C-alpha cells in the first residue's frame, strides 16, 4: 500500500502508519488523487474539515478514497462526485483498515455498522434507504457497500436493451415465480410500483409508461437510473467500495467478519445483495449463494437460468425459420396433459431454437419441471407452442374448412407467415393448396395449436436475464428481510428465491426487498 503525493501519514488514525490522515485544502485533495481517479469531495464542507484517505491497491490504482466532515467520529458523510459516470467515480470507502489486495500489509480490521454485500440494483437501493433511515432517526451509522465488480451496475446498464425497464405499472405476485405467492405479495406490498416512481422522481429520474405497461426513464437511458441510484446511496452516507470481492462471511458474538479481496471488515449487520447467477461476467456468479449457505441458509433445488432462450436439436425445422417473429402461446403441460403454465407473447425462431418474451417467460418453468423430474419415475413435463393464440382448435378447424376453395396457405395467410404454414403443412402431410382431407386437417389443427417442442436445453446463465431459485423466503422475516437463521443478516434482490417475468418485475423485486432490508438494517 502506498500513499500518493508524499503526504505524511498520521499516527492518530487507528494506529496505521499507512493511512494518510490529512487536513488539507481542496488543491491537496486533488493533487493527492491526481492521475489515479477523479476527486469526490464535498465543496460545502470547509476544506480544513475534510479528511482524505487514499489507498493504492498496489497496482498503481486508488482502491478506496473517503472524506469525513468529522474525522473523530469516523462517520462517513455523503459525498458529491465530480464525475458524471458511476464507473468513473472513485471507489468510495471509509475503509482505513482494509489491507491491500495482495494482503501483504496487515492493518486493523475495518468496522461498519451495516455492510451491504453487492452494490447492484438491490444493494444500491438498500444503501439509499439505510442511509435515509439512519438520518431520519438521528443515528449516525457507518454504512459500506462492497462490490466485487470493477464497474458498478453493469446489469442495470444493459437492462431493457440499455433503456432499463425500471418497473411495471401493475405489479402482482402472479408476475413472479419461486417462493409462495403470499410471501412474495407481502414484500411487494411494502414498496409498490408507485413508490418506485416516486423514489426515482425525487431522485431526478422521470419514468414513462409504454403501451406494454413497462416503465422506462424518459431519457431512454439506463445510465440515468444507475447514476441516480449511486447518487442516492452516497447521498445517504453509504461508502461504495469496489472492486472488493467478498470471499467469506462468518458470524460470532461480536457480529460479522467479512473477508474481502481488499481486506477484512467487521459489521454489526450485513445485507446480502449478491444477485443470482445470471450474466456472471457482471459479478453475479452465484458466489452469494455460497455465502448464504455458509451462514446456515439452504438453497432451493434446482437453481436454473430464468428468462433464457431455449435450444432445440441441431437441424430442427424451427432453426430453418430463423428470424421469424410472431405472437404465440407457449404451454407447459404435465404428462397427464394438465396445463402447468402458459405464456403468450412475441416469439422468435432462431438458429438455435426459440427466444422472445413468451419463451423467456416460460423457460424457468420448463427448466424447473425438467430438473425436478430428473432422477424420478415421473415423466417430464412437455412444452408445446400454439401458433394461433386466442383461436380455439375448433375455430381453427372451422377456418380450414372455410368454403370457397381457398387452399390452406391462402386461408392461413391472414394469420401466419407462409414459411411457417408450409413447414407445418409438411409436418402434417397436408397440401398447401386445394382440398384438405379430414385426417391431415386434424393433424394440421393439432400442429397449429399445440406443436410439441423438442427442447434440449437452454442458453445458460451467460444469456439468462434472471435466476430461478436461491435462498427460500421461508427462511427470511418478510417485514425486515432479516434471516430467521442468522440474526443480523438481511437479504435483498435476486439472491432470494424470487424471479419475475419480463416487464420490469425483477427490478421491482430488487427495489421492494432492498427497501425493506435497508430500512430494517438501519433501524
Ligand atoms: C441482460 C439483462 C437485462 C435485464 N433487463 C431487465 C429489465 O429491463 N428490467 C428488470 O426488471 N430486470 C431486468 N434484468 C434483471 C435484473 O437486472 C436483475 O434481476 C437485478 O439486477 C437483480 O438485482 P440484484 O441487485 O439482486 O443483483 P445484481 O444486479 O446481479 O447485483 C449483484 C451485485 O453483487 C455483486 N457481487 C456478487 N457477488 C459478490 C461478492 N461475493 N462480493 C462482492 N460483490 C458481489 C455483483 O458484482 C453485482 O454488482 C435484466 C438482466 C439482464 C442480465
């Protein structure tokens, strides 16, 4: 660990000779941080009242920077960053006691009242509400949000095609899967979509509702959402520390001991917001599941990708229709024929299989059913596709019987692309023109309304938008998101066994659970 600018270390700060405990003016602060990161100081605080701590990761890069208005109390103050982009913002952390990344320097363990592990959607939201709650109650708390990612909020930035579908105008437990509907409802009721709209409005982000019911920022830019979240979290007093991967958390009588790639941290309370396993390159790779199990929690089985494209065998006729998009209904049925789940919406044929909202929505249901049947005597559930949603089989039959001598291709042209009709006629052994005899007609009606799908798998967590499974809600107190197993540990976001359908529901879950966990942890 090094200091920048050759400024003297103070022996007064927790005895560490490696910490620059300085009373400096703004120019010194800037000089201290020059060439390594941008400054993040509070102009409204008199310069001589600011204490700056800068740490090098040992790789010529500032790892942690923080300023206090009151160095004695060690309570972090909100900071305004000069940067307009969260990833350009310096990693902020009141972390004078973190050892460096290589662990070659041993300094005392850093203390925090609340440590938030994972600063994604749920973590930043929990941070914002923990800070607000602490202030409202006049309880100065040291709140740290630790994230393993070099750039914060990668998933927020890619969400909604870069526009970030923040929530949905109408949110209900039926839009989610995983834990039981009453449990999910209880959490959602505490922070509604209206609350989300109000929160972001107050944070400077107006949301607009689109025809689909999805809400996006009026800027159509996910960056405004991420910037607002970072701003609200730091304004509330949370210090963001990254990259600092949490490797282990243990609990003893004194609280939590958190081992990170940047050193040791002790905290009175922990909010675990590590996400699931989807888009692992964003930092959410399932490591949080292991942290939860090490603290005594169980995980659902299976844990599978959700909102993920599905794969058919190579050379399957669907792959020949690659590029075709049309509305369709995906139906999951038990071997008995009983409908388990149906999802309707835009469906896309691709070179590997199927994608589009309806397929993404049904994917977790098929994967869970498949995995639960594996190794048992039960026959697996089956997936089929109705290419004419909203038209019952009898009506399709009547349509094909329409008088006037029109052939099948001509009749179905009002409903389906020719490419698909030709393919289904071929599979049914039905002519595309001229008379359609009874038997091929019956087969065609069946294919039009319930083509059995031969799905071999999914595109994996790398291409999944969410994770099905995680820590069961039954192990969490739903009014505080506090663990029933490990007191002082709270959960929020996708690490829990809740996943939403396409439409902004996963973020709404992150907001609602983050709100509850943040306010409770700071209360
Ligand atoms: C491509 C894509 C598009 C999406 N679009 C939308 C959308 O438009 N609307 C919507 O509602 N949902 C969308 N989602 C889903 C949504 O992004 C997630 O449900 C949501 O981000 C979950 O929030 P989270 O905070 O629980 O987890 P994450 O956002 O995954 O954040 C977890 C954080 O924890 C950190 N972390 C993990 N493990 C550790 C560790 N051991 N130590 C330190 N840090 C750790 C990670 O680096 C990460 O920053 C999309 C997802 C993807 C992948």
